C-alpha cells in the first residue's frame, strides 16, 4: 500500500488534553510539557484557550502559559520554527488573542470552529451557524491584519452525539467556505468518536479530490470506541499528511467539574464514563508511523519518557500502549 513518506504531527495536549481533566493542571506543568514537546521535535503545538475562564477554569492561566513559553530559555531558540495555536471560539477570545499578539506573546494561529450539526454547533458556540459564519468573515480578517493565521475547524463530520448521522459532503462544503473566507488551514474533527475507518477513507478521498492540498487539512480523531489508530491508517491510505493528537490519548469536552466544584464547561458530558472520550495517543501514533517507515521528525525515545511523566502529572495510567510496552527494538 502507498502511504505518505513524511507527515506533520501537532500535539495538542496542553489545550485539548488538559481541558477534560477535572483538576487544575499546574501552570508549571503545562509550561514544562510545552517545552519538552518542542525538544521532542514538534513544530505545531496547541497551548491554551482564550475563552472565558469562568466556564473553563483550566485556562485561567492562558496569558501566563503563553508568556512563559515565549520567553523560555530552554526552547526560545527553537520557536521561530514552531507554530503555536490558541483556541478562540468567540469574538472576545479572538480580540484577546489579537491583543496578546500585539503585546508580543500571542499565538501564531487561532482556531475557530463550526459543526455540520446545528445543535452541536450551538452547544459549542452559543450561536447559529449563520451567525457564526458572519462573525468569522469579519474576525478572520482582523486576525490576519494582526499577523495571526486562522484555522477553521469542521466538526461532526461523521456523526453528531446529539443529532446522530450527518452528511459527509456538508463538511467538504464547509471546508471550501473556510478557505474562501481566508482560513490558513482546516481541521477535520471527529470530536466524539463516530468515525469508522471505511467512512474516514471515503471522506478524505472525497476531500482531496475536491481540494487537492493535503497541507491545508488537519486530521483530528477521538478514540472513544477504540478505532482511533485504525482511522489514522485509513487517513494515511487516503493521502493525508497532517495529524494532531494528545499524550496518552487524553482530552475531550471541557470539564464541567473542577477541583471539587461544578463549572459550566460545555454542559453535560456526551458519555456516561468521561474517561473514555480522549483523542488518539500521540505516543502510539508516532511509534506506529515509525514502524511503517513514515518520517515524523519526532525523537521517539524522548517522547516516551515525556509520556510517562504526563501520567504522573494527571495522576493516573493513560491510554497509551507504547508507554506500557515501549517501542519495538531497533
């Protein structure tokens, strides 16, 4: 079978991974992990969310995390080659990111998000799709004027935890719309683990046929039902080259309970067991790709050491087989 010879992997643990934790991850730990991931060779990191910390207290340290990574003596010399992203779903968070950029520590890239499911979109953003597209047109231009790239995410591609089945072609239409209004790239997200490998291959084949620029498309899978790496393989077979994941496969919806206190998050969790909704494990994906002869540019031995430390940071065993068994000896 033919696979891409090289891939780009972005790690999004510090934002997407930690947002689902029901305890506050110390700022020192977030900064340490960001530094270690850069030293592992990652060129794309997602570090925080500039949304309202009252609903998502995991990100009450957003400015400090960004400032400390920007001024890090450990990795400062490497940052020119690292694309740092912050999530900015609504207007105030975009304005906050722009101001941080003007102040010298803001993100290189921000993330806006639509869902092909109207109800899922409203739950995430509090707006209708029509309202959100109108807002995005205005704010993408504002961000670009400030020197910030914009990622336009498309969610519920393979199904919605609220409405059920969705149409794949709608996501392709949304992708074209993002690029038409100035997005730098598009994340294609299976946020609840609805994707199956056959439909993953079908969708990404359809996507690349319509928009044959693999560098513009980011693969984002959850592994709720255990299909995460199978879906990665299907995406590779379709020709996709850019992926993102989290250490130990953690992550999911923003926590609705933090340090013993109920918080807003994005409301009730979609699943009864909130520990089964994480992303594809960075460690397992990198090890698998390496065994397939695909170049990732990541120091795998160091990555596995960092992964073992992430388990200690969150205080439990995570969903990474490679952390338990290591890589295959060379």
